[in-house]
C-alpha cells in the first residue's frame, strides 16, 4: 500500500486567491503577536528595573479609608 504524501499533493494542487489570503492573514497575525509579546517583555523589564516599591505616604491613605456605620451617615448629610 503506497502512502500518499499530503504535502506533495498540496504543492501540486492549483493555488487560488483564498489560500494566499489565509497565508497572508496567518503571517500578519504572527507578526502582531510577536510585536505584542516583545512590547510586553520590554514593559515588564522597564517596570521591574525601577527597584522595590515604596509605600505611599500616610496622607495618600486618608481619602481611601472606607466609612462605616454612623460615620458614613454623617458624611452623607448636607453641609
């Protein structure tokens, strides 16, 4: 039983515009993926090279503390 080589059959077959379009879309999407991955790697390297994170100053935390209970009701009252 002779086995057919699909690669040879495909290369001998007539190529139409749809195959070329699919091939170009695959190449373009591969290039886009490579560019995005290199940009992500560069961003990670840039962010990691800044050194350890410093805690924010205490003044920055005052506005983010959630209000609970009576303090929330007082804060909602018109001035």
